């Protein structure tokens, strides 16, 4: 998983992981057992900042909080 984030942080057909954009600068990687990893990417450095790791319900609550700001 970490190799995919380093190589294709915004997703690619080359990976079986589901990566999608869920907010203007937040990407989500679907993990096993209903967990989510949400992160942002600095394009120049290709640095991935993990913002949240948790289950589906907690991920939805996190995103609702981001959209209020």
C-alpha cells in the first residue's frame, strides 16, 4: 500500500487499490474491512500527508467536518 501511495498517490489502473478524490484536496484509499485512509498530496514533492485512518462512518464524519470550514 505505501509503495502505491508513493508511486501513484492519486490512483492508477496499475493498482488494485481503490483511490478516489473525495474533497477538493483530499484523496481516499479504501482499505480492507471497511476502513479508509484519507490524505492530501503535495504535487511538487509527491509527499503524502495522512489526514485520517478509520472506519467508513468515522471517515464520513471527518469529511463533513472538513466541508464546514
